[in-house]
């Protein structure tokens, strides 16, 4: 039996109310509550789905972390070997050596021992320009998809323009992969709900429209997949909840004399090598790295005094959540329900680094949801963006400084364990004989194995 797994980011019972095509999968099969892991962020939860292990086992403690050996904060890396544990398909191949697998935009796709891979992969030109593109294996698939669907729409995948175009491309690519290769297991990442739910909040009119638009895009793929006799599983990593309060955790550490910066051309950069403590902000979770164990009590005190932090986990607290790994910070801060963490460490916007006002997911030492916005405080932002884009298309190097450094526009976040079931992840399946009322994220791997053996 072939299985198609749709990772519909941000899918919750609340969102499903506006998604009749996807809901029909559960009507014919079943739906279940899905208990996620801490941190409830993409890379950590996907890795748990595929290995059956908590972050303490597979080592993906967030979307990024501080690499102590390299002395660098590394977010959104792609190599599959970063993920410890035996992957779903590796376990399945012990009894089905000929099992074929397609990974379509799930994270850590690079180097995975699967048969078909599609993942966003920009071209980084020597002069600093970045062009949209994707990586595929087999290599010729890239040319075929580009000819049929156009270049992968990178700027619609993340950034102020992020929207339906990227999800439509991914779903259309998945339809072609299933048709041409007929994999036994197909993993498809479906990002669309992530955008407007973070921009406007899960209760907004924009969020409801996003759910309806996504449902329309998914409809033909669902019909085709079910007609082939495949089992469809749709699940989510997290639910997005309403937030109003950004928490500047690194600025608090800097004011306490614990975080250092170095300055180049008037711009301040985080200095992890000399800082006594700093945080890698990741939505509603922040790993806090403390160089000297003697400083841990002082850092803990600073964090506990900061409005918007609900809890601070030491090593024993991390162990209770399955987050105790060498990559984790000495402390892990959890935001209050209405709060989320910025990565900002400068105290004056005049000294912010140039990447602060652009989309730069690899250089920023933390996640930045403000990248989803054109700066609402700049009346000329759209004109400047158009000029910058035109220059890029002509091959002229330049910056696109359009992202706000005032994060007050963000209305949705995730990362904490959910409180309300309406905002919690959900699992849908077209096979009624596999029905259960509730799953933990660590049980998804075994569940998918059972679906493959039907």
C-alpha cells in the first residue's frame, strides 16, 4: 500500500472548519488529536515524526542552534545527517528492501537516502545575488519541473511575498512525482497556512481565507491520490496561536552585561565568542547558551525577571521535556502564551546590521517573523522593493532593505506546547481501520509503518 503524507503546517481543528476537501479525508477515515513536542517548530517536530524520538534523541533541538565546535549560530541547515536516529523509510526497508520514497520539501532533505528529492535551493552568485531555484534528485527532475511549472518561486516561499504560489508549485510537483515515479511513501511539505496566520493571527479573516485557498489547491491532488488507492495522511507540526508581545531576550542579556557585540562599519554583530550568555530565539522558545557554568544562576535570574517569559528550563527541566541534548542551551526559555522571542541584540536601530532589514534566514542568529512583512513604517517601501527587484533581474547587485525592525506587526506564533485543543495539531487519515483518538508525535513513525504494511 502506498502512503502520501501531507505535512500541512499550522493545521488545527480551527483551520479545518474552512477546509472541506481536506476534512473529507477524515470523514472517510478518521481524525485524531496529535500531541506535539517541545519545541513545537518545524525541524524538531518533523524529525520526531520520522524517527519516533524526542529531540534529546534525534538532536534537532530547534530550527537552529549554536554550534559550539564551529562557534556559529546555524539556522535552517539541510543535511540529513544532522538528524540522529533511524528514519521511517530505513526501518521500513528492513522488511521491504525495495521501498521507494519521495521527499518533497520536508526539511533535512539533502543527502537523505531516498529515491526522489525536491527541496528549495537558491543559486548564491559570487557577487552576492540570490536567484530562485531548487535541488532535485534525480537531477533531471529539476529541468522537467522547471519547464512544466516554472522556476521554484522562492520569494513566494518565504519573505514579504510569501503566499499561495509556492504551495501550489509544491503540490503540483508532488502530483507529477506520484504520477511518474509512483513512490511507496511520499512526504509533501505544505507551508501556506504558516504565512497569514503569523502575519494576522489564527482568528483573522486572512487566516480563514488562507485555509480556503489551500483547500482548493489540495483538492485535485487528494482526489488523484485516493483514486490510485493510496492512503492519505495529513498532519501538522504545531498550531499557531495569537500573540501580541515580542520579547527582546538578547537585549535583556546585553543590558545585564552578559552579551557582547563587535562593530564593523558602524553595524553591531553578535559576538558569541566573548559573550557570557546569549539566546538563539526560535518563535516561542529560546536556547540560552552560557559559557561559564558559574554564570547560570545569574542568567536564570535575568530571564525570570523579563516580562513575557513563562518558564526557564535548566538541564533537569529540559530532560522532563525530552530536550536535553548537547546542542541545547544551558537554559531554555519558554515564552508566555501571548509572547514570542525576537533575536534582536542591538540597542539602537541605527547600529543594526544590514541583514536586519532584509530576508536572510542564515545570517540572523535566530528566527525573524518580521521577514513576512514589508515595513509598514516606510511609505516608500513598495517602490524601493520594486526598484531593488528590477536591479536583481538585470543582474545588478543590491540590497532589498524592506523588512521592519519593529516586530509589533506579528500576530501569530508557535513553539510552546498548546493549551487549547482548537489550536493544537491534528492528524487525519483516509484509512478507517487505522483509527485512534490520539497520537503523540513520537508515535507517528510507527503509525506510518503500519499504514505502509496494510
